[in-house]
C-alpha cells in the first residue's frame, strides 16, 4: 500500500513540476433584469508555485523508499 501511494505522489509531483497551473472559462451573469439576462465568459486561472511539485515529489520518494524496507 505504501509503495502505491509513493508512486502516485511521485507521478503527481512530476505533473505539478511540469504544469504550474491551468485556466478555465466560467459563464457569469452580468445583468439579470427580469426576462433580460446578459452573461459573459470570464477566464479564471489556478496556479501553484513550482516548489509545491518538488515537495510532493520528495514526499513520494520518502514514502516509496520507506515502504520498501519492510
């Protein structure tokens, strides 16, 4: 079980290092006046620092190596 979690954390850490964020589009109402509705697409972004991927990667290596000694 620990080896599986370690491998998942290692892969997730590599993914977090390669992609430092993503953007998505959200439809928001601008005007809502009875039967008249106006909406606009707004682009939002989610970013994380590159060191977060390194921390997850190191944690995965520690978990993987720690579970191998059993």
